[in-house]
């Protein structure tokens, strides 16, 4: 009798669907439909004036243009190094904040502001840091004799590329640090104590215990960071608007400018679809890899 | 376990210092710039200290941009509205995911994560058309409607983890005693999950506050509705850019969020990381 009662408690599909329906319907309207509409628009020459079906023309132009492949490669390079450094600095940060030092709980709060503050405002602060005449970086550089005069970091191709990346890393580091730290705290202490008794040093304990135990968190964070970095918009838009001479134009900036700067919705949509395809391919490959790793772990 | 030796301790503190110089540099620079008189700000080469620093910009900024207070209000108003509606959508959905088994459950949870991947920027064109069709461009709703959508997925994941922690036996006992589903949701689940709902609300608020920039520059061109992040551009005048006041306004604009966050950070951090670390 009791069993029946429990089953009936947990098996009301109808109620379950009613409860998720509002959220699902809302997302279908605001995310689902726009996604399909983006695909449809990408086969048209839609603009403010109107639209006509043009087949694969947008894609053909896009894929044959050397400018687009250049932008795509640039986006990948930007994303790769940004994510890599987020993970490395995040790991260093987590190790530091995990050390049993005085002031630890204070440090753990102090790391969060870049994540909490709107990116647009953080980027404004960096804009000032990078300023050639009035920024602190240039100021220190001149004092130390590294620079012989004011240097505007956002005005030159290579330095602007690196500067936008550094700001993106800055935005991402607190989040990564936080998750690595939480992961470290979940590792059983006796593992470390056993290793200590066996004479393992600090680095060896980190390498043989922390790193393998953290692997699932590291993998999760690299996916989350990679996806959000790939479509990172605010930072570049505020710092350089994709300049100087296109040196920091990533796929998302290019898409935005095409669609809402020039009001070429069709061409912009084709670019947006390319981004969706790239992210999806990446995520699928990633989950495939993940499931293989999991299999290996459970069999080994 | 082994204690830190003195040199190691010094090394650790030095590393922490370097780490935090990186984390706090733009904030310090912003604060510093906000204290400088406008003439001084353009003094080159860079000066690390001078004796004419003042809080003058914090007073003057309200005159330079008369709508500044309005912008800050807009930011809060929109973020709070987004949070409210997000909770309205998310509480029943998260409860359903935590308690019921139904076809497509796991699949739809992954689809929710995928929504997170397509950030607003990818979908701007159809969103623009959608908002134009419903005549919502240049209103508060132009920023609120898409804002809610992108807060929903993560919020569902967050809150689901909380609901799962509440023992199902409690509900079954009430159910056997004849309580209705709605009674259970409002009398048992809601009070027990208040901390979880609070964490979700704060998360949604922070995200809503942060993501305003893109929607504001794309879907709104009316000054009265601008959030602070796009209102800051008003300090860029025809004659000169009042950098010190712009920086002061930025600091004032983010300060309340920062304070709220610092008081509640423990719960947010625990709530956010709990799910990810477990899996």
C-alpha cells in the first residue's frame, strides 16, 4: 500500500510538465525561435529594406573570404590563450587561497569583485589602466625605463590584442579560482595525510593528489570558460570596438557590426550561424571526449 | 602535517600580493582617477601621488549628468524585475526537476545548459525583430524580456540542487495526511528552501545587472530608460570627457551590488559550486 502511494507521488508526469511549462515556453519564444529565425535569415539578404531568399550566397561569400577566415583564426587564438591563462592563474589563485594563512577568508572575498561587477564597468577601469598618457601601466613603464615615452596599449595591433585578452582573463579568473578552490576543499584530507606520512613533498602532493582529483572540475571549467570567452563581447567592444584596424575583431564583434552596425541582418545571421555551429561542434567533441575519459576511469 | 617555513610563508604572501594587484588594479586605478581634478588627470607623465586629490568629482557628477540618479535607479529596477520574473519561472521548474521523473528530463536539462552557451549576442538579430514586432524597442521591456531568458537556465540548475537536499519523506508524510500539492509547495518546500531561493535570486540579480550593457546599447536609445553601464557614456561631452566623474559614477554605480554581494558571498559561493564539484 505504502509502495503504491510513493509511486503515485513520484509519477505524475502531467504535474511535472505543468510546472516546467512556463519556463520552457518562455525559453522557446526568447531563445528557441530566435535561433531558428537566425538560420532562416542566414539564407536571405534581409535588411531594414526587406528580404529575399538568396540560398547559400551568404555562406559562399563568407567561406571564400580571406577576411573571415582571418577573423575566425584570430578568435580561436584569442580564446585558446585566454582560457589557458584563466585556468593557470585560477589554479595558482586557488592554491594560494587554499593555503592555511592568516587572512584567508578575507582573501577569498577579495578575489570576487571582477566577477560581480558588470563587465562593462570593469572594462572601463582597464581602459584607463591601458591609457598611454594617464594610465598606470605606461606610467610605471616610463619610471622603470622600459618605455621611453607614453605608450597607448590599445592603439597598436599586438598590444591591443594582448590587452583585451588580459582583461578577459581578469574577468574569468575569479570564477575559475572559486570552483578550483571548492574542488580542493572537497578532496578528503586523509589522502594528503597519507601522502605526507609517505614523505611526499608539497609539489608532489599537489601533482599526485590535487591535480588528478580536480580533473573533473578542470574539464568543466575549461568548457564553460571556452564557450563564454568565444563569444565575449563587452570587453572588446568597449576597449577597442574591434580595432585598431581590425586587430581585435573576433567573430562575435564582426557579427554584431555586420548585423546592427550596418543593418545587414542576412549576412549577420550567416555569421551568427557559423558561431553556433563552431560552439556546438566544440561542445559535442568535448562531451564525447568526456564520456570516453569517464569510461576509462570506471574501467581502470 | 608540515607547517609553513618562514621563507615559504613570505613567498606565499608575496604571491598573494601579486595576484591581488592583478585582481584589484583596475578598481584602484578607477578610484584614483576619480579623486583627481580634471586638469591633473591629463598631466603627463603619470604621477603616483599628488596633494590635490579630492572627492569633488563625486559631488559634481550629479550636475554634469543630471539623469545619473535615474540611470542607477534604472539598473536596479530592471535587475530586480528580471530577478522577480526569473524566480517566478524557475521555482516551479526547479521543483519539478528535483522531484519528478519524466520523459526527456535529462535531455531537457542539457538543452538548458546549451541555452547558456548561446549568449545574447548570437541571437540579437531575431531578438531585435521580435522586440520591434511587439513594439517593445526603447522601453524597459526591451532589456528585461531577453534578460529573464538568459537568467533562467543557470537558476534552474542552482535551485534544483537545493530542492534535492530537502528530504522527500517530509513531503510524502504531508501527502499521506491529505495535504494538496500546492499546500506542500507553499507550506513545506518554500519555507525550507528560502536560503536556496535567496542564493538563486542574488545570482540572477548579479547576472541581470551585468548583462544590461549589450541589450541596452542594442535595443534602447531613449535616455530615460538607460541603465548605468550605458549611461556612463554621457560623461563624454562635445568639448571634453569628464573622466574623473565618469570613474566616480562607475564606482557609485557598482558599490551597492558589491556590498550586497560581500555580505552574502558565502551562501552564493557554496550554492554555485556545490553542484559542479559533486559531478
